C-alpha cells in the first residue's frame, strides 16, 4: 500500500495480519526474508583498484602520462624521464589513496557506532532490538527522545509529539493522534503517522510498523538522490582549465618548433631525406622536452600534500572528510544558507543549569565532555559539600560533576 493514514487502527492490524501483542518469532523470520532488513540501501563501494586509478583522473596527470609515453617510444634507450614522471605520479596517487582510505575506515567505524535500537513487542513481551531487525507488522513503543525506527501507523498516543523537521521542514513538533485521515492528506499533515528519521520530542506512543527500509518515505528520498552526481569542486574546475590551457600552449609550441626546424632543413640542399628525418626526430624529442617542462609535475604532489594537511586539521576538530578535494570546497564557502527549521549548531546539548529543592545550580563543561565544576549561587561546590545536598531533580546530577 502507498498510504496507511486513511485506515483506522483495526483495519491496519487486519491488513498487516498482526495484533497488539506483536508478531511471533516464526512470522518475523518469514517477513524478514520477504521484506529484507530495515535499513537504507547504500551505494556499492568502489573497489580499491578503481579508487587507486581514480587518483590519476586529472588533466595535468594526463598530460604528463602522454609526454612520458611518447618520450619512451621515441627514445626507449633513455627511459630516465619517463620513469621519473611515473614515479612522481605513482607516489602522488599512493598518498592520495592512503589518505582517502583512512577517511573511509573512519566513516565505517562511525556507522558501526551509530546502530540504534528500539523497543518492540513480540508475543506480548517487550524486546530491545537493533533497528534493522524490524519488519512490517511489528508493534513498536515510542518514548521521548527516541528516533522513529521506521514508518509507523500510530495506534495509541499519550501526548506524543514528534519533531519532523528533518522530513517536512516543520520546526514545531507535531502532536500525534490515532484517527484515520482522508487519503488526500499531505505528508506534513498526517498526524497519525510517524516516519523514519524523525524524533519523539515529548510523550509516548505505540504504533505498527507499516514500511521499512527503502519503502519508507526517507527511503524514497534516498532512492531519488542515489543517482545524482556530485558537482566538481572549484579546485577541480580550475585544474581542468589549467590543464587545457597548458596542453594547448605546449601543443602550439611543440608544433611550431618542429615545423620551423623541418622547413629550414628541407630548404637546405645539403640535407638529404635521411638527414631530414633525423632532424625531424631530434626536434620532436626537443618538443617533448618542452612539453614536459611546461607541465608542472610537482603541482599534483603539492596539491595532495596541502589537501592532506587540511584533512588532518579537520579530523583534529572531529570532522571527517571523505574526498580530499572537498577540503578546498569548504575553504571556498562564503555563504551558508539555512531555512526556518532552526539554527546551525554543533548538534550538542549541554546542561548549564538545573534546579533541585535545595536551589539552582550552574554547571560548566561542554558537549560530549560535560565534566566540569558545580556552583551554587556563584560559589563553587566541593565534593564534601555536595554530599550534604538532597537531590530530587530527575537529572542524574552526580554524572555532571
């Protein structure tokens, strides 16, 4: 079905062949084999060989490779220049491949750490299971602060409000209900549905999983953008322009040099056909040397080293960059646009103040390292004095100090 909001709770249970006590383990296995895992499909990873070869994908590298091959074909007994060029390019590609490989490993590690869990009812018993193990028909409990693990039809709601800004752009939390809605109701107005990728802000609810994985609304968005290609960075565009310009200049200079020398030799009556061919070959070699000299073979290495240092600096600030050239894009950013859904933050919440029956306390510390100092009415509270306070707040205050 493409819509579930126009069914009432009884019809939803009947359509998915489930009940409030949840599915049996045998039925879960059947549905998992039919619907698959509850996760978004990721693009296939590029093989290591292709990732390594992609490091050569640069106009300047193409010019250097062409010059090296031509020089090697003309003078196979003098392979020094060609070998040097290939060593430089290979060192450049190896360093770039290693840096991007490090970023890929870090990204994979973060994905493993971010695997979430949810509370599901099966055979009348509550279980905490990984989110990817959900199947259509599962009965899920939603509580304050939890992410919605799949597309869910709400069948019980207790002042449950869901933050749907990531999906609809609406900054205000939406109060969920259980009543059926007209089939023409827009996505943002479907108050009896909770969608994957959103978050329960207050209250609690019970719902039935109706769509999982790529069949969810979030999955449809992911499938629409999976085929999109990343635009080229300003650095890539400038390098392409530079490569075309240098290639054009080198080609013109080489052509003029060979043509002029051959014409002069052709007009000399003392030079025969064999001598004319030797002059042409000699001038062609000179033209290749000029061609290689015009192309700055050190530029790719300098770029890779500079971008690698940028990646390291970003990683030091807990920001992982997958592609090195994206560092330059961040450096070129002059305007950041944000809509009404909220402000730009570090995605961290820090307790600054809390109140108990003994008074109001202030806490220092930031983000994910909240350990700091505790103060009461402007005076720092020591460990011995803190034990004298009677804490009745729902905050775990000892964790803060």
